[in-house]
C-alpha cells in the first residue's frame, strides 16, 4: 500500500490494523460474509477478501503484521565503519579513480556487510546520515590560477574578435536610413 505523504504506518497504527484483522478472523470463524465484515470493521471488501484468503492458506500466521518495511539494514556501528571506508577513498577499494558513485558505494556496502541496497536506497541511506552529492570540478592538475587571471586580463582582450558596429549596412533589425 502506498501513502500520499511517502510514509507508512507507525508501530501503533500497525498494531491497530492487526487488531482489526484479528476481529475479522473471529467473524470468519462465525461464518459472516465479507460484505458484512467490511461494513462492521469499516474497511474495504477487497481487504477482507485478502485477509480471508491469507487466513485460509496460512491460518493465523497469514494475517499477522510483517513488521516495518523500512527497517534500517545497517546499524550505527556499521554506518560508522562505512563512513570511515568512504573517507579512505575509492582507490583504497580497488577503483581506478577518486570518484565515489552510488553504484560503487552500493557495491562497497555489499562487500563490507553482505547487505544488498538499490542505488536509490543507497542514496537515501547516505542522505539520512548527512552525506550530500557533489560534482567534482574538472580542472587540470597543472592549473595555475594566477597565470589564468593574467591571461584573461592581458592576452584575451588582444586576441578576441572586435564587435561589429551596428550602423547602416549592418544586419541589425532596424534600418536607420529608411525613414
């Protein structure tokens, strides 16, 4: 089930839903029809059908809550270790350059903790723990910022093409001589 605000049920809400399912089971055993149960418990008929099918196939276990779907898979100690490993850099983990990508971090998590995340899940995990994405500036290693500034001030004005005048005979939109 999806929720508009992007969340799910809290533990208390999950327990309340489970109590409703248990009441439905009592009514199943009493021989009530799905429509009657749905009206009495103020749920959809489809939910009652689903619960009845699960109850028939697996008994009481079939209607029990499966717990929070969003349980964190890495504990605080594992997160701390992951951060230390990320600070060591990709070269230390066998990649050819110094760029961390989500796919690489996902792979690193799998290697270190034997836990599988999606790329999106990896991003959510990093965001939750204060990491942000940054795009490295592509600059030459030999770059000399002072020399670049001198070039821009002295050489560039001499080599750039002069602007064309916008007088008569130019391709400007207004024709000055035709009035």
